[in-house]
């Protein structure tokens, strides 16, 4: 059976790609993913705040949208959760390229306009085959219109696209007023692919300790219904490759996404739960 596909201009042997996650911090795991059948690997996101180490920048990130009550800042991820320097990340790209024969897709979350451009260029120079833009923006400012929020995304894609030659994917969240319209706008701005969908941190409340805990829950198979629906809607409407992520655990999940119009499927929760060899079972 021919399982080959194309994603972001990359010829892949199959549609199975581990999405960005903690497993990829170890080069041995990236090699294990290749051995288990992965056709490419997405690295975890490099956060600009960690590169600059500016405490005021992180303070702004966690407070600018959270003025309603004091505890609201705990809804945002702690700085230490993402700590990694630029050289470490860039060197990891170089070493990953040497360790495996499959494409390495880097992931970037910027803060400033200059940050997106600067670090996208460095990632390209390090040898990444493609770049996924993980745009983490919570629209909690009541004075900002949906059009203004969307313009932020579009401007980021335009600026990065003009600065690098490697293909770009944008990891979208499902909370836009019109997913179809913003998808088209992002593609028109230069996105070569769309990843559906990103998941923001969803905090819980620890009743015993009376505190908010920003823990991350693994996606469940039911989570695939949302990207399945929107990939089917977007297929044929946007001139870009489509990647499905969230809730993909089995070969049936993969087949459903492909039938809906996805070029590739991405998984991480299933690998964290069952181990990297689970890829071979899919």
C-alpha cells in the first residue's frame, strides 16, 4: 500500500508525525520515532521569553490580559516550564538533523515582531526543514476586536514568510469567529500549511490547597472530532496542506483524518501514554 504523502513541500513516506512535545528533547527519542515509522518530527516550541530572559517581558505576558482578579495570573504557564536557551534549541536542531534521515520541523512561539523574524532566521540557519508557528495569544482584552486579533496573526505570518525560505505552518486554535476565513487569510499571508488544532493551557482548581494548577491533560480520542470536522470543511477551500492533531490514537483515527482531507496526522498524547513504539502499531 502506498502511504506516501506531501506536507509543506516535504515528500514523506507516510502521514505519521509526532507533534511537538517533551519526548523530542532527547535525541534518542527522535531516533526511536524514526525507527518506529515516523515520517517527520516536530520539535517542542522555542519561546522568545526564554531566549531573552527578560523578567519584565514574562510579567507582561502573564498579566496584561489578567487584570480582573489577583489569582488570574496563575492561569498562565510558569516561565520555568519552557526554559531552554536559543543555542541549546538550535544545537538540538543540528544534532537531530545528523541523527535521523527524516525531516525536522521546528516550532516557534514569539512575542515581539522582531523576535519572530530573528529566531525564525536562526532556526532556518540551524537546518530545520520547516517551521511551525505556535502563536499563543489569548484574546482576553475586551477592547480588542476580533478583526484586530486576527490581524496580529496575519502580520506575524507575513513578516516571518518574508524573512525565511523554509516552508511555514501555522498551528491554529479553534476559537476564531470564523475558522474558515482566518485560515484563508493566513494562507494568503504565506502559510504553506495549517495545523488543526492547538490547545491552550486549561487550568484546574486544587480544592485541597485552594490554588489554581495549570496542569496539562492528555487529549482523549474524543478530541479528534473537532479537527476532523474542520479539516473536512477546509479541504478544497484553502490552498495549503492540512495537518490533523488532537486525539489521534489508532490507525482508524488516522484513516478518518486522511479521508476528511488531511495531508498528515500528528500525535503526542498517545505516545506519552503508550510509548514511542505505539507509532509502529498505528
